[in-house]
């Protein structure tokens, strides 16, 4: 269902013309550092990385390769944006985890922490499964947008309140494959 401000056809400018916020090499360096920190924190233990689809898929795969402790993956899918650029505020679970996480060390892996609504919902949902521990890793943290009090344990970059694409993050399902994180232009619908 479209609202009146979404009725116009989206504009998809070329990513090559968008300003780079973080380059591929900056992202890689930061992901390696996060992987080393997680590996040190969980030395000698096994962890379960739960990726939040679709946005966190690329971050999760890079992060997993940077971690040198035993790790398994699972995925959840939630909806709070639909095709909009701003969260509706209502979080809906579309796909739950496939395997039990009781008494396991779990890290929820998300692309961006902004309002906190999605991660707060997922944290509550995962805690019902009684994991041994539960932490959050996010590629980007946008604290200016926070509506609920939640923080990530592992943060790639803190960013201002600007709409970004690339490295898994999209605008209307496009730009996920852009290797850098770029600022989506306001005149094209970015906020």
C-alpha cells in the first residue's frame, strides 16, 4: 500500500555519482578490526551469527571471514520499512531462525542501527530462546535517529542522520551490490 508521499516513481541515480561515505578499503579494515575483537571476546567458544536479511548479508559474510572462532550462521527477516525510506514503526517477523540457540552465544548482525525498533524487537525475540549470551553487531550506527534505548556491542561506523546505500543497504531494493557506502542524494529521495 502506498501513501501519498510514496506515489511518485522512485528516482534511481547512478551510484557512481553519489558521494562515498566509506570506501571499500575503509569498510574492509573496520570489519577486520571487529572480527578480531569478536574473536578475542569469544576465544575458545562457539558463536551463532544471526544475520538480519537482506541488508546485513554482505556485512555478515565479510565479518564471518574476519572471525577466527567456531561460528555458525542463521538468518531472520523482518519488515519495518516496506518500500519507504523511513521505518513505519511496526516491526513484523517474516522469517524466524531455523536452529535452536538455547545456551549458545549469539550475535545479531545488522546493517544499520537507527531508530532501534527492529533491533529492540529482535533482541526481545532472541532472549525468549534463552541464549547463553546475546550481543549486537552493526555495520552502521545512526544514534540521532534512536527512538528506543538500545546500543550495539560492536559498531563499524557511527554516521550522521543521512540516507545511505551500498554494502547491502538499499533504496527500493537497488544499490545493495555497491561496494562502498555512499550518501543517497536528497533530491532523489534521500532524507
